[in-house]
């Protein structure tokens, strides 16, 4: 199960990199373009996210239950989003984000115990 969870996490982190740019990258890169352009480009980026995310969940399902899949997805999402927000979007780090991360550690513990 640990091998499946690690592979799933890596695949979901990769897919979340695409999704994070699809959801938030346009705010910085396409702010002066019409929203429909941002939507079309975001859909194109999200396509690649689904090419990784769907197989990741299909490979792990059965060895992990759907709650475990979701918790790993949330941890992967925030593991990608935090550096993205800091480095790409120039958002400051706050101590509250550490507390949020600790809550996720608790979620992982309870989902897998």
C-alpha cells in the first residue's frame, strides 16, 4: 500500500502542477487578455492534468479507498500550490499556512489508520 500511495502522490503532484497553472497562472500571465482566452488556455492546460490524474487514481483504487485517494490528492495539491504561490505569484508565507499543513498531516493520519 505504501508503494501505491507514493506513486499516487508523485503522479498527483505532477498533475496538480498543470492544474495549478490552469486555475491560477492566468491571473499573472493573462490578466490583460479577455477571460474567454484565459478559459480556453486553461482548458488546454487542464487536459494534461487529466492525462496524469485519471490514470493515477485508477492505478491506486482498490489498494487505497476513495477517501485515502482524496486525502492524498489534497496533500499533493497543497504541496504544489504552496511553492507556486510563493515563487510564481509572489505571495508571502504565513504561520497560518503551517497550521493548515499540520491539519493535513492529521487528515492523512486519520484516513490511513
